[in-house]
């Protein structure tokens, strides 16, 4: 009988049960250290405005038209340790080893996020890798033969595929647990800018795995990055890596070597990175150097103590490992932007969902008393965001609260309150955007 890999939902529950009873292998870390990491995960620490320095915990230590809104001047941003590209303060907010895109900087960028405005999530520092020296090794007990190796040119010679997809940190919007819901979480204090959408070009991971000789007994595929090893609270976690189920690896995952028609920049994974459409950002391993194909289930720090949900709304042992992203909306406005009273405005923003294409977006300009449909400016597609706009005639001077909420094609709508978890992942509630009419 032909082996049929489990679905994503079945996989999540299966790995959680296997991990709980010790039936999954800890890839690259002692199981005792992994248990220490998991035991610490439910604890809530302070929300970090700036992440800790390199080798920190991977959870984080986390031209205008005449009537366009004015924004407060931004202070000069410090450089981020280990990030290669310039980080102008009008475009980025630096958060330790990371750089968050200011959403107002996306107002006229089109559907795709330019590489120079794409957020950066680094666990350590950006490595500089020469494509001519790069090799991808595919190995493991899930292959029918010995390890296989691919050069950069050999990867580019495979049939290419292009996918327009967002990459979003699982902790994006984490700060709103504290500022909107008065709930303590740990991690980097992202607002809504830990996301970007690009057109990625590369080889299908499925093609590479088949050329390497993936066997019917394979259950997990574990890509590993070439950035520095991570140390958290004295525990050596190794290089960033996170297993994928075979069903996902053979579906729509791309080994990307181009971003928006150009070779990947260093900060975004040069020479090759993974693109795992609709999944949380940690699955999209940058600077990938080897892939283990395993005939036994695998776990790593990034799907046990990290990137799972802990808290009162979840089982004591935590949720299944995070896979698909959640539903969000954001205005292309700076916090505290001001608008002239009595002058018609066009509000713009973006909405996205990891579950299904966005179906509708609604906007409120009076703090949620009344809602109306926004105009969608793009054809909604899976794995991508949609831009939208709505007219607004500001009334009397004073403070005002703008709200936007999306509904995707599964029928899911952004809630008023997100279910709390201690590490602040997957915030999906409607965000209050405070502005002023002058």
C-alpha cells in the first residue's frame, strides 16, 4: 500500500503526542536541554522593546499628496548588530538584532515589498556567503541512498517556480497583548511591521528531495541555516532549524534564490532560503545549508519550547507546534498621524491571512461604532496580502481611533480580543490605530 503522509492538522497533533512521550528524536540538542527549554516556555517575562544581542534567545529578548496625514518626526534609529543593509529611521524601527518595517513606509510600494524595506528577523547575525562556494547537502535515514549535494548552479538549473508570498514573524503584533489587552508576554515588541510580501523564484523543494532519493519511509524534513549557532540562557540550541512534515515539503515549498527578480540580499537569505507559504516565519529558514530527511519524527527547540502556545487558554503541555499564520490588518499610517479637519482623506492599508485569501475588509473611523466595507485593490490570493482603501472625512478636531478588520474565505473574522499566550504569538485582534484630527 502506498504511504500517504498525514495532513498538516494530523501532523501537528501527532508530533505533539510523540514529543510528550519521548518518541520523537531531538535533532541536534540533548533531550535534557530541550526539556529545560520547554519547562521555561510557559513563564512570562518582560516584553522586550529591544531584542538581546547576538546569540540571544530565539523567542526574542522580541512623497505625500497635499491632504495626506502628517506624522511625528522619527528619531534617528541605531544600527542593528549584524544587519547588512541600511536601516533609515523613516523606514525601520530597530529592535536589537532585528529591524521592523514602519507600515507608513509601505504606502506607495505596490503589492510587493522592496528588499530595502523588507523587515529583518535575525537570531544572530547575517552571514556573508559566496554563492560559488555554497553547497546544499540532503541527507538522512529517509533517503533511499547516500547523501546528495547540490551546487548553486545545479539548483538554478532545475525547473524554476515563482510564488508571491508573505513572510511574517509569528510574534508580529506581539506588543498589542500588552498595550491593548494589558497582558504580559515575552519577546520582541513588534507592532505590525514584521511582515513583507515578495515574489520568490527558486526550485521546488519537492524536486530536490526526489532527486536526492526521498523514500516512502520519510516522515520529516529538517532544513538548517548557516547562520551562527544560538545560545539561550546557557543552553546551546545549535543552528536554526525546524522540521516540516513530508506532506508540506512535497507541496508548495520553494528553495528560493531570487527575491523580486534579483538574487536574494544577504539579510534575506543569500544565496538560498526556504519559502513555506502561509506558515509562520520561523519555517522559512534563511541561508539554508543542509536538509535532513528522516524516517523517524524530529523535534528541535523551534517547535517545542519555542513557537508553541502556552497559557491559560491552552493545555498544560502547550499547543501543537505553530504552522499557519493568522489573520491581520494594518493601516499604512504612522502612529499618532494627524489629519486636517474637514478635508477628505483616502485611508489605505493591507490585510492578510494564513488560512485562506482575504474576502472582505471593513473599516471604522469612530472607534468601532460604525463599520463599512473598504475597497480591495488586489485580487485576493492564498499566501499573499491584499491592499485596500477607504474614504474618510475627518470631523471636529481631537483624538480619533481608526480600526480595520478582515474576514477570509473560511469565514473567519478578526476578533476584538486575541487569546493570550505567554510568548505573544499569533496576535489576531483588531488593532486600535490612534490618530488626531487638527
